[in-house]
C-alpha cells in the first residue's frame, strides 16, 4: 500500500485530535455507566437497564454508513471537518436537551435522545478516523492511536465515573450540561481549524469496498488476527464487575477503582505504547502487547478466585487496565496502516466494527459461560485465548497486508 504522503502534525492538530477523541464518548459513557446506576438506584427494572446497554450496539453498526462519510462532503467546510462540525454540534445540543428531561419520568424521550447521540457519536468517530488516517504519517500513527484509546478511557473516566460521583451534587441536569460544556470545547477548536485540501480520489468509497477490502490472502490472515487478538481481555472483563460485587465491593468503590484508577492507568499505558511503537516496530509491538495482555488477564484471577484483600484485588484490577491497553493501541495502529488513501474512513471503520462486534459477542459469551465454568474457568479460558493471540501474532502477521 502506498503510504499517505503527509508532513508531521502541528501541535494544534495534535490538540484537536486529542480533544475530539476525548469528548466523542463522554455522553455515551454517561448513558451506559452513570445512567444505568442512576436508573437502578431509582428502582428501574432490568428490562430498562437492558435497553440502555443496547445503545452500545450502535458503534459496531457504524460501518453501514461509513462509505457515505468518505463519499460525501458537507459544503465547503472541509471533507471530514464538515461531518465533524455537524456531529459535534449535534452532541452538544443532544446533551443540553437530555438535561431538560427527567431520566426516569421521561425515559422514552431521554432514550430517544440518547440513541440519537449514540448515532452522532459513532458518525463523529468515522469522520475523525478518516481525518486521522489522512493527517498522520506512519511514524506518528502509534501516538495518534494512543490518543484514540486514551480518549475512550477519558470518556469512561469523566462521563462514567466522575459524573456518577458528582450526581448527588449536580443532579441529572447538571451532569448532562457539564458534559455538554466539555463537548463544546472540541466544537470551538473545530470552528478555528481548516482541514488541508486533498485531491479528489480516483476511486470513491462504495459498499463494494466492504467485501473488496478482504480479497487478498494477506488480508484474510489479517482478518483472523483482528478477531483473535482482542478477545481474551474482553472475555476476562465480562466477569470483573460481577466478581467485585460478589466480593462485597460497594458501587462507589467499584467506580473509583475501575472507572477512575483503571482508566487513568489505561490512559498512561496507551500513550506510552503509542510513543514507543515507532521505535520498536509493528511486529515486535504486536507480540509484546499480546504478552502483556496475558499478564493482565491473569490478574483478573484474584477477584475471580475470591481473594478478599481490597488492596491486592484493586492492584490487580488496575494492572489489568494497564496491560491490556497497549494491545488495543497496537491493533488500532495496524488498522490505520491498512486504510487506503481513497477510503480511509470506510477501511478503518470496517476493521474496527468487525473486531469490536466479535469482542462484544465474546464478552456476552464470557458472562454466560461463567454460569457453568465459574469465574475461575472463564479466567482460564481468557488466558488460553491470550496465548492464542500471541501465536496468531507470530504466524498471521506479515507486516503490510495490502
């Protein structure tokens, strides 16, 4: 694949990418983490909670409209900048509107607004990934994707953990409007940004690209790695929350350790991995991150086996977040390497959606298997999947899979 010829990013472009990746999930994490806890505390049934969790399914489905983002520009605002202005502005307006209703009494309206926000967030991510693929030269993609993974963790930390902690003080409206204000910071940056002009691509992204992308034998091997590589951590995560609850942890302690301390550790790990990736090479980073992932999965064994030391279990949970995020950063960087200059948003989103869809399926499977295997059995299964990821990294990855 011909590299995208692009100079190193300017500091203002780094700040823009970091801001957009950091704010894109603030609302979504507020819905699927904080709103779930708030509704449950107010007596909502598990059927209502299940509806909220379904909001997360929007992201794996975003590949269905990714080709339109590559094909269509909005006026003369810049190809991807135009989409980002539209979606970021919509996210701000959506959060303001959500704060005007009661989360339980007006649940139907709130849920409709949350669903619209989830679609806007997913569309923003398509456009942002397309812009990042165009802007980032190969040597800087590691750090760029470190920012992406870190941004998702910031969304989890602020939108989920911090808002849940502030809810007793700020209330539903205050939390929603604080998140709207934070999201508006990225919108202001976009208004001041001018996307570099690019020549019109010879080939326009189409839905045929979703199949054509996988035609070569190298790409078929790459698909196998995409599916296998991240599932061990996801399977282990499926029993983390239930194991902590069963161990007697309060929701406040779980939020602090998992959503705050875990996210902070993950942010640091993702950024450090992204910075080091250009120095150590893609294949070495892939193998090394897979090995770290195995150690992180093993750490989940402490709460799974019922260890009752809060310090030891808390350290194991933070270690899990510290050690699985390098794998996420490396995989995202390699996805960007596969993206064509003619259809970057489509190519990246296609890979992401397939990988994350399989991850979500394995997360659900892990929770179900814990009924028959127990928590310890799921940890052993996850460790086996981590070993498989190491083997697949060595056997299936052959560098550029164009």
